């Protein structure tokens, strides 16, 4: 069945770049997403990429999509302590109801 | 922020009791979703709704039922709560299923079943 995998933890120093990786299984997904969850809060959509794109840049965020390997990454440039959160990769697995499958989340810790 | 509220925000209950969680939206979005979030499992879809009185099961629907009698409210009911249903429950809404299908999330309800 459909699955989304991501590493559980990442620790970086403030000012460095962070790269969070994700693999997915459904090649028919039309959109792939990155959500951010801060402690005690719900998820917020950070960015998304359409499946016919290879890259999308939005300020400090860069999303790279390798369709052949079904690999998605999120790069955060100049990582700040406020970026500490859990980041979820998600894919829409088709069908008419737009349901998403989420990865387990990567906890990003930013050390000063 | 999208207008989504969840109530209650925290609840402690005992095994075997019924529990209803409420999700209320002011965005008039057609689609509504209930997820549970557990350590090591991420978010898993319980049930979703694609319109008033139109609902369907998600990945982990056993032990849960839902109702949507009006656009703005989506209720999640645990008929007889079990300790395995201790979790954080999130409601989400979406305007459409196609296109970017951006889902907006509520603040969550932390449920503890003793």
C-alpha cells in the first residue's frame, strides 16, 4: 500500500542549512507537501510541489523532487531556533476525496 | 488562520465511556477530516467527510464513528473508549479535493483514556 517514510530526528546548528528527506510510494500522487508542527499546535502547510516539477523555492525553503526515486527533500537555509518543530511530508494518493498520507514526521532541533 | 476550533481541547475519561469530540469551522469548506497523532505513527486518518451527511472511513476507523449534519460541524464519537484510543486528535478542513488540496488543521484535542 501507500507509504511515506522519513527519518525521525535531525539536529543542526543555528545558521546552518537543514535538509529533511522523504520517500513516497505512490507514483500517481499529483502533489507532495511539507507541513510544520510546532509544540502543542496543529499542522501548518509550509509548501507543496506539483509532481511535474523538480524544484520549488520559497524564501528560505527549497523543495527538491526526484520522481524517478520517489524522493522529496526540504532544505531550510540559515536555520533559526524558531524552525525547531516537527516536519511532515505528505502525498495525496489519488481518488476523488483528496486524502493525504503523512509520514511519521522529522523532529528538527536547532542548537544555538 | 483558518477558522477551525476543536472542543474540548483536553479530556480525561474512563475505559468504556462514550466520548464525542467536536470540530467546528467557519470557512464553509466542503471536506473535513479527523486524524489521530501518536508517537511513532505520525498522523493517521480516522474518518473524513465530503459533504453534509457524506462520510467515509479512513485508515484507522475501527472503534470510531462520525456525523456531519451541517457543513460547519464534524463530530467524532468513541462509542466505548479504550486505552488504545488515548491520543491527540486533529480535525482538518479543505476547500476541494483536487488542485493543491491544502488542508488546514485545528489545534487538536488531547484525549486520555484511563
